[in-house]
């Protein structure tokens, strides 16, 4: 901001968002991940909840064993879950609500792939946490996701193709 836009450095504070990860508990990516898609974060339409539901619907159309794990809360929670229930059986949707601390740490083991459909991502906290837990990410392309792809191990973040099919 200072070098690019000439902002006054005395007006800038950097507040890092801590990731509360204990290295001994980080799970390594392996072939034994659960067959589930995870949503982690604020449940609001700006995160393109409709696209999230569409992706889940496409996958469930070829494999009805798909589980959807939702961690977070927000003003669009009810409509989001209602939309998911149109194509995913209720028993395959696990809504955990807002979690933090050890409850959040333990919940990552339920997620096979994190799906991030937000059209704009800056820091990408849930994507970063997912990667730290060895969970691959399928995300909509954005500048934030693009920069994270450069930092992440190869192929751990895949960009959501708008022309995708269920396979």
C-alpha cells in the first residue's frame, strides 16, 4: 500500500489472523479421506451458496453417498440447507454450526474436499486451514485463490471449472 499507492505507513496496521493448528494433530493428505464436501465460513449469499449447491447436486447425481459438512453460520443458513436438501438426503448433510478451538480442529477430519465458491477471496482463511490439515481444495478462481495455488503443494488447490461435469 505504501509503495504502490503512496499510503501513509503510520496509518497502516497489520493484524495477522492466527491459525490455531497444533502440528502433531495435522492430518496428512491421503487416499482415505471421507467422501464429503465441506463448507467452512460465513453462510451468506455473497459466498455463492447457489453454486455450492449446484456442485453438490452434480456429484450426488452420480454417487448418492456424498456427505456435505457445513461449518459456520450466517443469515442465509436456512435457505442454504433447504437448497441442499433438494438433492442431498437430510441424513447426508451435517450442519455443525459455528465452531472454534478444539471443536473446529476435530471437525476437519469429516471433510474430504473443501469447496470454496466465493467469487472473491482475499486471505482465504478456510482454504489455508484446509491445506494445513491435508485436505485438498476445489475453489472458484480469484486473485486470492491464484496466489494460494502458488504457495500450496502441487494440485492441492484445483480451480472450479464452470463447464464441469459430475465426474
